[in-house]
């Protein structure tokens, strides 16, 4: 059993490492056009939106339903994230507000 866990962890490490390492090898010596770099700047925002919005507006069954605790935590976080533009700060603030609302609601 321990050997299976070792191979599983090693496989997960390889699968995680390769998609990050290969582009770094192939793109470090090339000049990326400015338009492509500008487009790549939007990827973190798109990924974060794809994670956050379904949680806010859909319940666990896949039907539309606003989650009040999630939405109340998200509104101030969006405002702070817009102003400060700090991903880590936004995540920490969102966790603190969500945790605090858990005591109130």
C-alpha cells in the first residue's frame, strides 16, 4: 500500500510539474509579442472568475440560487480587490469576512 501511495504522489508531482516547466523552457528565449502579453494578463482574472461566480450564483444542486453568505463576503472583497489589486489580500480578506459572517448568520 505504501508503494502505491509513493507512485501516486510521484505521478501527481510529474503531472503538475510538466505543464509549468515546458512552457518555461520553450518561451524563455523567445520574444512574446506585446498583444499576446496583454492578453495573458487576463488569464488570472478569468480563472478566478470561473471559480468564484458559480459558487456565488448556483447552489450545490446546479440550479440558480444566490448564496447570501457568499455574496455578502464577495461584495467588499470585490471592492477592495478593485482598489488594491492584490490577489493574496483579496483572498485573505474574503476568508476573514466569510468566517466572520459564519458567526453572525
